[in-house]
C-alpha cells in the first residue's frame, strides 16, 4: 500500500498562495466600514458579558435577550439589530453554525419585537437642504478658492444626490463632459459593494448662478486639477491638497458653508444634500422611478425614507376638505 507523502514543495507554495488569496477575497466581502462596525459591536457585547460574568462565545439566546434589553435604553433599534448580526458573524467565524443571536431563536425574536413596539423603528435622518437653502449657501460662499470648492461640492452633492463617500471618491477620470452636462461614473457605493458601478448625469443649466456643472468646472480650473481626486482640502494659504477629502469631513464643510449663510447647522449633515435632492424632487412632482435612477435606490420603500416632511403637503387629502 502506497503512503501519501503530501504536496511537493512547489505545490505547497501554490496552495499557500491560493489560501492567502481566498482569505483576501473573504476579507473583501464586506466594506471596511462594515467590518469596523462588526468589530465595535462585538467588543461591546464581549465587554458587557465580562461585566456580568456571562459567556460571550459561545453565548446563549437568553444572554442575547438580556443584552439587547439592556442596550434598548440607550441604543436605536437599528443599532440593536446590527448588533445581533455582528454577534452572529462572530459565532459563525468561530465555527458555530447555530447563532444564539438569530431572530429565529424564540426569546431573541420576541424580545426584539417588543423593543420595536416600545421604541418604534423610525429613523431620524438629517434635515434636508432644499433648493432655496442651496441658493443661500452658494450666495454666501467666499470669493476665493475655498468658496469655489464649497460651491462645487454643495451643488454637485445636491444635484447628484450623492452620499459623502461617493463625493469623496470621485476622480477626474470619472467625469465625462458634453454639451449637455457631465456624467459621473460611480465605481462603487454603499449599496454596490461588488463594484458594478452606475452612471449619474448632471445637466448643464445655462445662465444660472447655481449650475452644478459650471461650478465644477470653475473649481477644477482654478485649482488646476487635471487628474486624481476632484474634491480636496484647501489649506490656509489657499492651495489645494494632492489628496482627496475624507468622507467624514464633508459634513463639517457643509455645516461651515451653511453657517456662513446664517442657517441653523445643528440638524444638518453630509446626508442633507442627498435627502434634500430626494425631497425637493418629490415636492416638484418628479416621479419616484426617475428619482431612483439618480439616487441608485433599489426599492421605493427605501427611497421614501429620504422624503422629508415638505413632501407631505404637496398632495394632501386635508387640503381638499374646504376648511
């Protein structure tokens, strides 16, 4: 009987290479932000278990129910739901097929239902910036390079309904200009982790002080940007950085721009541009499927979460009561 001597050295090297490649693909299955959230969620659960002298891995459905009941007093329902997913992922990674954090576990599922009924599932999004707000911000932008950057950022973010991360990653090579406007090739986004990409068109608005395409060209020309990231930091001496903006800085830039216009900045954030585009378009009677082409939303249900209170009064039954 012949004995198995294992793979030859060159085969072993090839196998090690394939193993490393597989690990890389597994790590790429989720975005860095998602993986970071999973780690932070697991760390919180592990700490809670340690404080209460309870096992974290493997845990039990009863312990999970106690944990989410405790966190319900300080965390939103969406955060608690994500915590359950993170705990499930940790158990799966450790080789446990049955997750104690699954909502299929009776005590966990019923506890989560109770939390949802008690707290509700409403998401408090950032206040939208509507067209009039955008005009105020643009009119208050300083007449220097920083102002050109802020104007282009605000107008493009609003017209394109872009997320912060999408604005931050736009490269000059992603822009295709024509007589009709500009098309931005979004290579990847929050809901497109596999990188299928989509194209977003921004029309040219002639003879307008708030034309997004004109503002974009003015910024690129003044900053002498011909390649690399489109939106960049401008230093105190008025010089643009070589590196692109971090997505987390876009909300701060927007708040500073709004403050210059004398607006209340507390309810605003980077998402106010995207929410504003959807809300204003809905108020103006743009059909939902047309808005979804611009935003990249996959479902009408998700889209409607972005439509803030202004749209409620566009078609309102109470308006026709004659009172």
